[in-house]
C-alpha cells in the first residue's frame, strides 16, 4: 500500500513524501512538489512492483553500457573461442565508444539504430563499404550482453535490441569451380613450391571443411585444447576426421575417403616429429609450440597461375556443397556434411539439386500410379 505524507519547510514550501510498501518487497519512496504527481507515482510504482518491472527499471538506472560490456568481457568472453573473443572485443570497443556513457535505462532502440546506420555508412580501413554482415556482427555482440542483463543479471526488463532490425544481407555467394577450373587449380597446387597446399585444397573440396578446421587438424588428440580456434583429429584407422571445435561450437565427424584419404596417407609418410599438426608453420629456433601454417600467399599465387578469377578459399566449401547437390545429395545431407545447424544456409544450392528432386517426385508417382 502507498502512503503520502505532507511536509512543510520553515520557508513555507510544501512537498509530498510517498512510501510504497508491499509485502515481500523493500519499501520504495520518493518526494514530489505536487500531490497529483505523488499519487501518480504511487499508483505506477505499485503496478510496476506487482508486475515485476520496477526493480529492473531501478537497476537499469544504476548501470551504464560500459558496465554491461565490462561484466560480459570479464565473466563470459573468456569461455568462448579465441577467434570469437577477438571479434567481440573489437565490436564491444566500438559500442563503448558510441554509447558507453549511457545508462541502460536510456539505451533506446533509436540510439542503437543511430549507431547501426553510422556503421553502415562508414568506410572501412581499406576504403571499402562496410558489409551488412559485419554490422550484424556488431549488433549480435551487444545483443548477447543485453540478453544476459535481462535473463540473468536483472539489470533490464527487456532488451532494446529486440526492436531493432538488423541490416539485410545480400543473397549468399555461390561461386564454385567448373570442371575445367578445378583441373587447372589442382594442377597449379601440385606444382606449387608449398608441398602442403595440394593436400589442403583436396581436403577442402572433398569434405567441405573450413580453412580453419583444416589448418587445425592433429595426428592425435592434444593434451590440452589448442589456443587457436577450430581444431580436430585425424583417425586413420576409422578413415574419418573428428572436429572437436567448429565455428558453430558443435562436434562434427567428417568421412575421410577416396583421394583425400590418399593425400593424408602420403602426408603421414613425411610428417614432422616436432608437432602433431598436419599442416604446421615453418619451425623457428626456440619456438614452441608451433601454430598452423598460413597459406594465403601460395594460395593467391596458384589462383593466378590457374587463371581463376573472383574466387576465395572459402568458395572451395561452396564447391563441395555444389558437387554434393549435383550428385544427388539432399539439402539435409549437405547441411549435415558441412555442419550447418539449419537448412537456411544450404538453400542456395537448391537449384543445383532440381534434377534430384524431380527424380524423387517421379519415383513417388510411379509407385502410386504405376499400375493405373
């Protein structure tokens, strides 16, 4: 219940002291110059307490965006993969620069929209236009912190990010190698001065693994999880690769068959004894442990030699998915092979499996109506 106490000072000024007492909750009080304001506050506060909104609102007035981000960085970020830590740390630095001083109670959707639009309009350090996916990454970082503030920390009643629309991303890129391009690329890789490049490319095309997943492969289980991002282990006995750390955080098993298996077997014959990595960097005196190799320079070189344009290493993953689609794999099978959690990412390959879908429908109709 609310009580209102009228007070008068020696100077003749009048004020109204409001106290709201509800069983099970701490007393809330406020002072007003007008009785109508006092009554409105009492009514609104009682309703907010009963609905579970009042104390979260009070917390939102105590904490700034800087405090929100600092707590997330201290308590949550260390539990995530190093690559994700670096990306979020960069994103958070920008949010602190733009909105760090603001109280959470003042963090409105409009304020977030202003930063979103600013990020979209800016040029990157390389002079290009910042991509919608990059801006979405910035928004996701802040959204993750705000969600914890709502669900676990009790600092907010609701996340203002929930009302902000993320920028529309362009249609997913689908660039895959033609048969002729693939032949030229593999020939150039074989002739490359880097002896590891050919096997790396074969693994990428035949398994659809990401570059980081391939570079992080080990011959045996390491004693401690590596500090770099994705990693996995080659099981030569079972002819498979077990990826323990992936981009989406889930363990994945990849079959190792055919020419890819042959390449890994050949690599095993000349494996280095100073590391368990399949593709380690060049050793330097006193350096330990070694990190995965960086093949950006030899990769760019073979693309020029093979005369292949507008092609990135990640497009080898698209190539693998495209070849699977054209050879009759369903979208669900492609998603499982590549490690996608949903079918949304693989729908870009749907047009390549039209013939397979037609075959399925034809067989269904033959079974139902074949005897008619």
